[in-house]
C-alpha cells in the first residue's frame, strides 16, 4: 500500500497529466471545477505542486471537469490508471461483458 506521501504525489501527477490531455490551462480547469476565477490558476497550481490538498468535493469536481473517473486520480499503477480510463469509455453492456469475462477466468 502506498504511503500518504506517495498517494499525494500520484494525485498531483495524475491531475496535471489529465489537465494537459484535456488541453486545459490551470485557470480554465479551476473555473470549470467551480473555483473562483480570481484564484483558480493559483489553486490548481498549488494542488499540482502539492502545496495544498483539495477536499474530496473539490477533487470530485476536478475529476468531472477533466472527464476522468475519480479513481483514476489515485491509481497507483500506470496500467491500472489506463484500465480505469478505458473501462470508463465502454458502454454499459460492454462493461458487463468485460466483468463477466473476468469472472469466468477465476482459478484458471
């Protein structure tokens, strides 16, 4: 299990990476997440640098603005993070099929 410091570093990196993939500036991400426009850039910068930690409600708004599932921001393994993103993009029926497939492979 990662330490608390490791979890912070993971969150900081995934937040920055997701923002860059979306092509958002720190300010625009902050505004989309409901942060006051006058401090949005500074707040996101401080979250990405680890100077401050957002509360859970803010993290949820950031994930929504970034169009990523909340667990993605905390995935400790890059392959797991990629799986979370890929799974989120599947249709409901494809998610069910995928989970059935995984369940059918237990013990093999």
